[in-house]
C-alpha cells in the first residue's frame, strides 16, 4: 500500500534528518496496520530542493524500502505533522540496512554552519577538543576524516583528511568504527543504521532539542556529550 505525501503533510519541504524520521513513521504504520508493504510516495514539493538533500533522498529510495518511486492511490490525510514529535506516539523503530564492512576509521562531522537553529553550531573549542582527543596515541592506527560541506574551508590538520563530497561522506559513516556528530541529518543517519559505527558520539548544548535526539540514543545506543553554549555573554567574575 502506497500513501502519497504532499508539501503540507509534514509541515513543509523536509531535509535529510527529517527523512529518517519519516522512515520511522513508515515503520510505525507497518506495525500498527500489520502490513510490511506500506510505503510513502513523496511528492517532489515535500523534499527540500538542495542538491545534497536530493542526493540523500535518491540514496534512501535505492537503499531502503520506505519510499516509493510511483504514486499511490491514497493521499495521507495528515497536515503539519512534526515527524520528530511523532516519536512520542511511535517510539524508535527506523532501521537502515548496512552491509558495508566497518574499518578502523574515525569520522567527525562538525556542525558549524547550520542556517537555522544556529545554537546547534559547535563552538571552536569543542571542535578542537574533539580533534585533540582522536589525535592521541590511542587512535594512531585509525584513518581520520573530517567531513564538511564543500562551501566550508578548514585549515589542514596533521593526521586528518578533509572530505567534502556528500555521498562520499555518507559512505564514510557506513564504513567507520567511530562517528562523532551533532544535531544534523548525518547523525540521525549514523544512529539509524542497523549495523553502524561501534562508537557513536553526539555533541550538543543545553539549547538542543530533546525531540530530535538520534534514534535509540535514549535507549542506550551511543553517547551524548553536553557542552556549555554561552549565548548571553554570561560571566562568573
């Protein structure tokens, strides 16, 4: 059974992390209807038009069974459903199959250029601390990769590679043993893999939103690390 999703179903054009949350809703509907054939057809207007979002959507259509290439006969009659809040109803169910072999690879996805909810952006000292931690002798045998947008520039860091191609970075997540990320779609992808990185680290400040924590984090998968985000210019002197 294929349900058609339009622009207003989930309150606008969704991005990468939202797609994982929508996959979670598909899993819930399959469970509640006892029908594993349920899929969503996403009207083009319901997906953000950015290149990296379109690439990820194509990847999910090819590598999961959540999204249909063809339109169905039934329109999903929902309006303005927050796919993240829906977890209060469904719980965490989404799983993305990963057959790739994990390598001795550390992948860091710094979030420094969030165009909305800018409190998600890591302070410089947080990023530097992460790099320092994984540059230690303990991790000398690991390939170390910093994955960023091609629009960003970063100074070369000894022992680290810089990767800017989005789909290459998705592959890095799938083949890594250690993943470090923040409140963005790549973290939601890493946590949703059925066989993903052995060590998952999620960096977030107290300003972060509880409802969009990575799937299964509250069930004990991975670790959340909190940091102080001083937006008010607070002093302690």
